[in-house]
């Protein structure tokens, strides 16, 4: 979102040898007034955070599906290894 600020500043100055003299003879003055206008080029941080979150979610989905497949295969191998299927003599 564009931003428009009013900028006001002022200064008093003196050039003497001691602080006491400078405070007593502040003869220089300068005042400034202006506008500062800024427009962000992009919402880069929000955009990158959103893209990072999407990438993380996609990776988590992939990891979850891979774990499901791995656990299903492991369960099938366990069933075969334990001989949970009816034995020849029990048929």
C-alpha cells in the first residue's frame, strides 16, 4: 500500500568553543518541511512465506503418502513372514 508522510524537522546551531557559550548564542536556524512518498514494489516477504508454506505442505503430503505405502508393504511382508495365511494342513 502506498505511504505518504509529512516530514518536518528543524535545528539550531552555534559554533563556539564551549557548551555554555554555544547554548547562549544559538544563532543558526534551519527548518525543513516536505513530503515523503513510498510505494512498495511487491509484498515480497508475504509472497515468499506463502510459497514456502505451500512447498512445506506439499512435502508433508508426499512424506505422508510414502509412509503409508511403506507401512502397507511392511504389514504385507509381516503377514507373509508370520505365516498368517492358512497352513497347508489346515485347509
